[in-house]
C-alpha cells in the first residue's frame, strides 16, 4: 500500500512541476523555474520508491496516465485551455486504461 501512496505523491508533485514549467515561461521566471526543478526531482524520487514494489511498466503507465489527466484539468482551470470532445474522449480512454491496469492486472500488487 505504501508504494501506491508514493506513486500518488509522485503524480501530484509532477503535476505541480508541470504547472510551474508553464508558469516559468521558458525558464525566464526564477520562482516558477525553481519550483519546476524541485518538483520534478521530488517526483522522480517518489517514483523511484514506487518502483521497489510496483513493476516499472505499470507504475509508469499509472504515473503518466493520471498525470496527463490531472495536468489537463489544471490547464483548463488555471490557464484557460479549452477541451474539445476528442480531448475528453481520449482522456476517458486513458482513465479506463489506468483502471483496467490497476484493478484487473495480475502483475500489479494489490
């Protein structure tokens, strides 16, 4: 269970880092740039702890999939980026894939 908590922390911090990357304006703004660097380092640290238990392919699929969906919502809410029907459909497929991996795969420790 601890590895899933580490993965959740890695995902959340990665989304914070990606938000900082957008706000850094190409690393031209100091504080968002520093936030990005610290967040990505922290995210990779917690992802590495996750990989002690969860297979790398599964962990990366969940990390990437959930991260994509969360950063898309952050972009929509904070940066005013719009979502069209194909984007929403695509993210629904990503979420479905993550759920199938997490719930039904026998390679994932439950």
